C-alpha cells in the first residue's frame, strides 16, 4: 500500500481546542473574576487565613493524616465560605451589566463565578499542604511521633484526601454562590439559614426534637464521607459514591443558580 | 418599510404591588433611526432601557429587540452604555476592552486590533494603558462608548451618556454620537438634555409617570408646536379682532396689535383675517426648540397636555406611541 493510500489518522487539534476552551464565556468570566479578586487585594486575606490555619493548628502539632485532613477540611471550608461571599458580592453589583450585555445567557456568568470560586480552593489547599510539609516531614519513613511529622501521610492518601477535601470545599463555595443576592431570593436564603440552624441544633443538642431534626443532616453524609477519604487513604465504593454525590451537588447547585438568575430582575447598584 | 430594531407592545412593568414603573407602553423604533427617550426622573426611562436590554422582564406585554423576543440573544448585536461608568477601576482601559471583546467572541489579534480601533475612535489611545481608576469622568464615558462599539453593533443604547460631564467632555461625547448617527447606526439615546436630543435624534418619545405621552419625529414635534406671530396694522387691537372673528381658543396670546397662534391654526386664521379685510403688517414664524415643545407638551405647571385629549391633530406626532 502506497503512502498516498494511507488516510491520515483523525487528529484532534488540541491546541485549538484548549484555546477555544480558554475563550469560552464562562472561562473568560472565571479568569476575570479571579484577576479582580487578586488585584483588589482580597487574595491577601486568603493567604493570611491559610497561614494562620497553619500557624495555629500545624506549626507545633503535626498530628496524623486524619488530624491534617480534619483540621484542614474545616479551616478551608470556612475559607471557602468567606472568599466565595467576597467574590460573589464583588461580581454581582452594577458592574455585572456590561458583561451581561455581551453574553446571550446569564447562565454563562453564573458558571464563570462558580468556576472562579471553586478553582481558588486548589491553591489554598496546596499552600496549606506546602506549609505543613515544609515543617513536618511526611511518614513513612520513620515518623518519630507528634510534632515531627504527619503520621500516616503517603502520596496516595494525601492525593485521595485532597480530592475529597477539595470536592467538599467546592460544594460549599458553590452553595454560597447559589444562595447569594441577587441570585437567590430572600426567602431562599432564610430557608438555607433555617436548615443550617436545624443541622447545628440536631448535632449539638440531645432530646427528641434534635433526634427528629437529625434528618436534616442526611444531605451532609456525602460530605462527611469525603472528609474521611484522607484518613482512610482509599476511596472504595462508598467514597466513590460520596464523590459522585458531591459532583452532583456542584452541578445541581449551579443549575439552580442559573435557573434563579435567569428569572431575576437585575436592579443593581 | 424599514425593520424595527425595538418593538414594545403594551408593555407594563410593576415593582411589587405598589410601584408601577411603566403602564401599557407601545413603542417602535425603526432601523437606522436615532431615537431619543425623554422624561423626568422617575418617568420610566431607565426601566424601559433595562427592559430593552433584558436585565428585567415585563410584567405584561412584549419586548422585541433586533427581531429577538428573548432579548439576551440579541446582545452580541447591541452596544450598551450604562447610565453611569461601571468599570473595574484596577484594570487598564485596554485590558477591560479585551475582556469584553472576548465575551463577544473576539480572540487574540482580532480582539487587540478592534480594541485599538475603538480606542482611537473615542480618542483614548494614549490613556489606554492606564488603570481605569485614574480616568476622568469624560474619559470613563468615552471608554463606555468604546466598549459599546467593540462588535460594531447594529443597535446602540446610550443611557444618559453625557450626564455629569463638563461642557468640553459633553461636546466630545456628542461628537462621537453624531459620528455614529452619520454612519446610519440605530441609536436609542436616553437623556435629560433636550438640546442634545434635538441635535442628535431623528425621533423622540416622551415618558411621563410610566406612560408614553407622545412620540414622533423631532421635526414634526417642533412643527406641531410652532407658534406664528401675526402683527396687525397699528390701528387694530388683537384681542378685539380675535373676539370679533371668534378665534376663541385658537389664539394663544394677544398683545396690542400682535396675535400669537399655534402653527397648525395659521391657515385658518389667516383666511379669516383676509376675509374680514384686516390689514396684516407682518407674519413671523417663531422658531421653537425641543425644550419649548417639551414644556408645552408636559405643561408649565406640570400638567399633561396630550395631543389626542385637546382635540388638536398634530401632524406626524401620535399620542399613542407610534413613530409615524
């Protein structure tokens, strides 16, 4: 068979595909939202928060991998709430009119915002991990105990734990975006706060009412399972299911935000 | 017949149960028209602009822009200037244009080239690499116009583009708008400055308390509000002549031997004077500005004088919102 008869293998123009992806309206909005967050100086707040997290919880006490992921999970979740609130408030004022006047769907703007708030979770986690790793060596080999290492930490369980932690943080940041003004109505925000109050009450109080309200904690079960991924070091079917539900939460909350946003009258100042 | 770029059919907009911003408004803007939107604060201009841009939705009625009922689908063909500068102050003017250009589907070299073109068009090329926070109000407004022109839009919506600017900056912005008008762009200009609308627009609509008071071409509107001054011979008293010939309400004002009458009544009154053999010294059409016409239409005391309600037919100007 001559060379001319050989039909060229179908090639994917990866460079072009990446370029197109880079210029999608949602990705463009995410890039700009992140750039605005950095230039406005709010990123310093994130850096300081992560450094404080490290200084308070990891500087003197390395703990084991469960401690690392448990503490980092709670701290970075709090950071996810704070930075998503700031980013969304800065993105949803009168300045939104100009980008919205260019795109054919408000959904692109919401997706960009969700993407920006989610992507920012990655460097925050990596910074915390780098700070912890810079002081505490990971084990094995020999971990001499508390204060000198993060016991039980291996590349595998750090990777698996990171996936679970980041999935949870992105769910939280997406939840914040979805229930921010002007996307959600006041009634929806009150509903969310009522749910959070019920969850906290059922967790902290004994008695029949708390027992009944414990049903409100069911939606949090996948998040709890994802937090445990780092400690367990394996994903397993339950971990995979929890991750899948986390991803479903992110997609579902984004779609809900898009639906609400599409119906809202935007009168912003 | 030209295609309408904006069609509002019996549009109403209420905010909650108490505030009705627009009431049953119907308006059509033809392609290639420079259309002015006038009205006092709270008249409903900004609400109408937001409806046309799809930022808010009508409570009743239908809005169609560039043939699209789902207005956002027309966004790539619309250039929009917000009523006040709303830019990211920490970005350079050029960077911000690149961002908005990318959202409009312009990439790489094409995006950079188009940004440079519009910066040159509005005279901002030298300040393009400064952060927007250092711009003066006039520069911000020129940047606002530059971003609106990025995609060479079929329709430009300018919401109070000269508001708050110094006279020089106002003049500069008006020059840019006049240039766009000469290019045959369809413009919707929302403004408080009547002289500006008179100079830049072919047609106007006047809103009052959420209702369309009147719309029509600027020429017809001015003509409809024309006043003619008839100077009778010295020995005539204008008021006596008016009473004798029963001109009644057709006469706006009398002073000595001078009669002031509305333009449309000119032919009828002149015929009556000639028939009565009353000598006329001179006939002077008094030129009207849009401001004069606006005050007459809306009333000096704030009362509304509707063309249809007074029984006066005004050529080419309709009180029901149709652009004739």
